[in-house]
C-alpha cells in the first residue's frame, strides 16, 4: 500500500509539473510574440516616418538593393540561429534572447552557465527555466552597463589602455571556446568531433555563407550517428 501511494504521489507531482510547464510555455508564447512584434513595429516607425512623412525616401531601388546585399551576407543566419540556439535557450529563452540581442556573446553563455551551475540536463524543463532566469539577469545587467557606457562612454574610451582595446577582438572567440569546453567536458568525443569538423570546413574552399550551416549539420549528424550506435 505504501509503495502504491508513493507511485500515485509521484504521478500527481509529474502531472502538476507538466501542467505548470504548459502554462509557462503558453505565457511565454503570448508575451514573447507580443514583445517581438512590438519591437518590429518600433523598428519600422523611424524609417517610415522619415520616408513618408518627412519625404526622405531614398527610392525603392536603393531599399531593395540594400536588402538583397544584406540578406546575401547574413540571410542564412535568420534561419540558422533559431535552430542552432534553441536546444540551449529553450522556448522562453529563445524569445527573450532574440528580444534583447547579444545572443552569441551573452545570452547563450549565460544560459549554458546557469544550467551547468544547477546540474540541469540540456533540453530538460529544469534547464529551460534556469537558462531563462540566467538570460533575464544577464539582460538586465547588460542594460545597466549600456546606460552607464552611453552616459560616460567617451570618458571610458579615453582611459582604456591600447593593449586592452586591441584585445577586445578576442572576446567573442574566447566565449565560444569556453562554451565548447563546458559541453565538451561532459562528452569529450563529441567535442573532438566538433573541433575536427569545424577546422576541416574552415580551411576548405567552400562558399563562406554555408560554412556555418555545414559545420552545424555535420556535427549534429555525426553525434546522432554515434548515439544510435
């Protein structure tokens, strides 16, 4: 009887957790879509105002030409980033990250670090909640830092030593390297596979716009193949 009661209690707890997560996802969808569409609208208001109210429209040829040129350079990332980052960010974290920006150099590492700090399995409910909280705190901190830099940016730039300023170009590679090391520590073989595939593609005579896509696709494919075996 005691075992049956424990099993029943365990089932009730899991059911309650599932209902709570569904409610969390529902609210994330609502507020995430609402805020992102508001940002899209806010981004369109200035150019529309300058173009059709003040009369500074550059002509549709220039607009379309600029769009094609920009899309040819980074358009693949519009589709690749949500797919690539989603396993670590989760649903709510994805909404928040694309709202605040700085995904690769802030949101992704903070989400991964939050999950690591509490020992959450990537992709689990626990990991998604922890990652979202980490991204939220990082975003608030980032806003405070940006406000400080904007108000005193010129002064800060004058006192930064030249070697420090030159070293800033290595910040993003260092962040990606630390994230890779964090996950490769758990699965060294997968980390080695990712490095080998990345290096081969990097030095291959392949069109640069598809290198990231190939690297991600081949790494995922290799890991899935090993998992099935």
